[in-house]
């Protein structure tokens, strides 16, 4: 329900940069490139890099997708590309038709009771490889598959993600110094 999530403006450019770096391999080997990013139930960390030009296609948790339709689209994109490759960014909470639930790394739960997601990119890559002959004159398209995971979350924050937390901290201190009754609860909620 917040207008701004601390960390978001830092995390969007990283998948763009990493996807662009992986394009050279995808193009030199004429493959499909499947990039898995985090996001759980929301596809923003996949959708915004795709909108910024990092990928031809994007699949997100908000919409179940059909693997054959995705393969058809990626095959079309690949044929139009002078380097003969296509890129899809896959959000970790995504499901495709025929898959009953999200893909979990294991049964372990975090402190909020959530099981750790991960591996949908692997399943998408395998499925694309299997159905690709149908859309590529009987030839199988090989896949480069990469899970970005914590590489997106690490490193220094950008300017926005440095300024906003400082503003929140300053606001909390102002509330405390002004004697606001709920200030302490506000500060505890940030910690």
C-alpha cells in the first residue's frame, strides 16, 4: 500500500544491465535467453526492465501464460533479430498453463511463513527447448537460462534509495522531537 518501496529504483536497472550483458552470448549462439528475477506475487521487477528494452517478452505472476504461445512469439522475435536470438524475463512467482502452483526451491519457510521461490526459469527454459521445433522448422532452439536472484539485490543503493530512507528517518525524528504520541510506534515500525 506504499507509494514507494525502498530498494525498487535500485533493483530495476540491475536486471537491465545483466540482461544486456548476457545478450552477447545469446546472439553469438543464436539462442533463447531466459532470465528469472525475484518478485514473488508481483511482476514489477520483471515488467519494468522488459518495458525498458531489456527483453522481447516478459511473463509475470499476475497472468498465467501458455508456453506454446510464448515460444511462438519468441521464435518470431528471434527471426526478426539480425543476431537471431530472443529474450524473456520471467518473474519468480509466474505460473504457466498446466502448472498447478508456483515453483518453490524447497519446503523451508522464512520468518513470515513463505516458502522460497525459485526455479520457474528452469522450467520455462526446458519447456521452450522442447516445444521450439514446432515453431522453428523442426529445429530445436537452445537456451541460455540465468537466475539473477541476489545479484539484483546486492550492491550500493542508487540516489533515490539513499534519499528516501533518510527522509523517512528525518520525519521520524521530527515526530519524536515534536512529542507526537505515535512517533515511537512509527519508528519501531521502520526497524
